[in-house]
């Protein structure tokens, strides 16, 4: 019974770490997207926006 509780706790911790990594990846992706959109709006990128 104690081993099961420990396994659940470990799985929960791994899941939290995974969601944190995904969140940081999404944030960096959003920042990159906003920079690219800002450059395109400023006319720095050779793309028809």
C-alpha cells in the first residue's frame, strides 16, 4: 500500500515537471511569434503581410 502511494507521488511529480517544460516551451514559442510578427509589421521582413 505504501509503495503504491509512493509510485503515485512520483508519477505526479514527473507529470508536474512535464507540464512545466511544456509551459516554458509554449511561452518561448509565443515570444518568438510576437517578435516575428512585430518585425513583419515594421517592414523588416520581406513578406507580404
